[in-house]
């Protein structure tokens, strides 16, 4: 193909913000890399090409000079301009469908472990699960605190350079005091490692503490983001059922006695909403101590309890140093902040900080400094109190609307804590109920955000971990009026998908 034809196929755009010489350079470079212009091919003289394109000779000269400088072209005065003969022949790009098969096993695991499609990341709608109310966050105040930190930049504050891998020291001190007071966590600032959300914390702990083949107890149904990093580490996933008292410790001890780690959500189990009983907590600690196993306590939304003060953490009961406490600010403040933390047993804190430095050197210090001010000046606790009251109102609106419009179709699980409400389908008099997945998809098609409970079932789960069909409905992200409208729309979807002959009539 002649260069004239190549350019004519994709003419230069006169109104583009990209200079004409850069456009010509890009087209010729693409033609060389794709093999349309082969090594040794002669390019037209600059005067000839500028006449064909209707551009100045300087435009063509500038494009040729840039390509020559980068090694694509060669030539000189009186010699002509050629595609450099030393370039290898370009090959047609192959189809990439088999790319993952070329990855090593760990690469395949990393590329596929989080393969489930997330909900829409646009403006929250009813009933997006596990999402804080962004309409309640004091962004104006946050911007002022951030601007104040930035005004100090000319003083060469430490947070503008490289910092400690375990995080901004003032934030760790304030966080330590908060966790002691609100959650009963036994810790010192040196035990805290700031991470990029709880997901990075789980990845670090999996890589640091698990060898390939090690067993890990996982709640099923449960948080799927926890199983992914453990799967990547080569762990053996050991699914444990959840009852109304939390993780069934006796089941785990019987079926997986050699496990090296337990992942649990004692304060508020996702998605069922149950709280682990004191007897189960003590049973788990006894087993972990006797078997020298680690317990990761994910305390992701414990600030929000509506029938009394937050419960004490599992870590507060630990006397053997086997509990690793993981928390996040995503549910209290906003997910894009990407700040979480680990309270490690003293002997594990330094290795964990070094592992953090290996993959991330350090987290961004400016957001940590702003958060330290936010906590230190009392804004954090005021925000928790304000959002707790607002979420309690939204929770009440959801439960009232469900009772009014869907009381015969759904029954609610525990609702005393968290940002979500677990609901189960009620069977009709003949034991019939709709297919969970169909209802969930129809709801999404109707603009309603929710999760079927089956989403939280681990693919490796045994039949003992089966959960009754239902839906997880978040209530914290939108105000009461939107919740009531959402329930009305959901009622229509559920009624339309109830088994034939079992419908109650119009909703």
C-alpha cells in the first residue's frame, strides 16, 4: 500500500487540538508497527507528500524528523527517506482469547479471583448494599482540612516525602485511642499498620501468613472479597456454615482441624446480619490457641449498632495473640478514601509493615494527615453520631415499607446493626417462592440495586453451607423517600416473578 493511500484512509483532522505533524507522525508510526510499511520501504519526498496532503512542507519535515529520531526512519539529503531496514518485520497481532492460559497459576488466580461484576458505581440508588450515605458526609469541612494541610507544604512537612510504611504516626496514635475506647481493642500505636482499604490488608496477611495448601475457614455465605486474596495465596478454602449464633466453630473444628487461619465477622456477619455469640467467640479463641491458628477479625461496620452501644471486639478477648483485627474507613466515611488498617499482634506488626513496604512503600500521607485532623478535632465522632441517627431512620423506613408492601413475601433477618438488611423469601401455602437470581436481575433491570444472597455463597461451599433464598437490601446510601419508592418498585418486581397461581394480586 502506498503512503498516499494510507493517509487518505485516515485523513488529517484540521480542527483537532493535536498538531498536524503529530497526526502524520502517529499514522506513519502505526503503519510501520502494523507492517503496512515494511522495513526498507521508501517514503515519498517531503514536497510530494505535502502536496498530496495539502499541508506545509514543515509539517511533513517535522513528522519525518521525529520518526527518524525514534529510529523508525533513516535517510539523508539526496538519499531519500526509508523505513529502517534494521527493524524486525511486524507480525499480525494474535487473538488474545488464550492469554490467561499463558499465565502461571498464581497469575491466573489473580486475574480471575475477583471476577464478579460490581454494582453500578454511579450515584447510589436503593438498595445498594454496604454503601455509606455520601449525602451525609461533610465534604466542605474535609476540603478545608485538606487545604490547611496543603498550605503547610512550603514548610517541607514530613508527609510530602517518604514516610513510614506502617502509616502516618499521628493517625495511628489517634486510631489507637479510638479503638481502645469504642471497641475495647487492646493495642499500642506500633501495632497498627495503615493500608489501602481492608482489601489490601487481607492480601498482605494472606501473602505473609499462608503457605500453599494451608486451610482457611471462611464463612459461607460470606464476604467474597476475603476469599479472593487467600485463593491467590494458594490456600485451601474451608467453608463453614453460619447459624443464628455466627460461624459454626464446632463444624469447622470437626471438618477442618488442620486449618491455619480463620476469617470471621463476629460483630455483624455479611450477609446474614447475625452477631457471633459470646460462647462461640470463646470457643473460636480456644480452638485457635490450641491449634496455633490465626484469626482475622473483620470489623467492617461495627460503628453502626441501633439497639445499644457497639459490641466489644473479638480481639479484646484474645489472650494468646492470635487475633488480627482489620478495619476500614470505607463504611464510615467514603470508599474512595481507600484507608483501612490492621491491628496486628505485637510480634507480627514489624513483619507486616515490611510486607506493606514491599508492595506499596507507603500509603498516600496527605489523606492520612487530613483524617488525623478530622479525628483529632472531634469531627469523626460527630459524624458517626449523625450518620448513626440517619441510618436508624432509613432502616426504620425500609422495615416499615417492607412490612406494608412485602410482608407476605419477605421476612427480615437481624436488623440491629450495619448498613444492610438481609431478607428471605417466604414460601406460600404450597411451599413455592420465586427464583432468587431472576428477581435480582429483574430488579437491576428496573433500576433497583440489590444483591441476591446467593452472590455471597462461596463457589467451593459444601451443601452444609446452603442458605435460604433472599435478597440483601442496603438502607444507608439513600434517604427515606427513595427507600419507600424503591420498596414499591421492588414489590412489583417480586409479584411479577412469583410462581404462577401464587400471586396475591396487584401491589
